[in-house]
């Protein structure tokens, strides 16, 4: 498959799903992939960025991903997928051990943070706290560390965000 075929695949699989602000859901994984591209990551990282929510939010299986990509991509997608009843410390630890999963999860967090101001204040507060508690360590010494710090600082000082 070509890269554009993977984009068509996620468009189809996320069809009808919407983000909190009402935009088509597939734009989120597409933007995660774009963030990875802008930071110079390879197509494999970008494909995992495109696919990172498929196992969690669609009927796509690990085997489906494996059939159209490879083991490295399928494993990274599996690692960033939150399973029912997951334990955050174990989830983050698994991600830390796989560079593709780690970079994709950080790009995902950056995109989600960039849209957090659109969510209710309580969600914003919880998301910022979760980012500080779990994702700053994940971002330490990566190309995403300063980006996350900057977005967090902007959110905390955003007069329109409603964060106390």
C-alpha cells in the first residue's frame, strides 16, 4: 500500500466519528502523522500515527493492521492502544520501551493538548494534570519535550480556557 492508501483506510474506518469540536475524527490521526513528519520521523512512525486509534475506536484488529503493514508497525499500534482496565503506569512503561510507540504517543498528546481549550474546564484540568504526571517523563530528552511544556504553559495561562 502507498501512504495515501493508509490515509484512505483511516478515513473509511473512522467514518462517521467526530472530535469534540465536531470535526471528522480521521483529521486527528492525520494531524498526529503530520506532526511526526514535521519532526523528521520516517514513514513507519507516520503510519503508526495514522493508525494509533484504530484498535481502540474502530473494528480494525491487530491482524488487519499486520496484513497491510508489518510487525513493527502493528506492535507499536498495539502498544499505544489503551485496553479496557489498563493501568496507566504499566501503559506508559510499555510505551517507553518502544521508540515508535513513544514518539507517536507524544505526537498524539501534543495534538490533543492543542485542542484541549475546546473541552470543558474540568476535562482541561484533568488532562493537564495527567500530562504533567505521566507524559513529561515520557517526553524527557525527546524532540517533543519543549513543545509539550510550551503548550501546557499556554493552557495554564489561557484567559479563555476556564482553568482555575
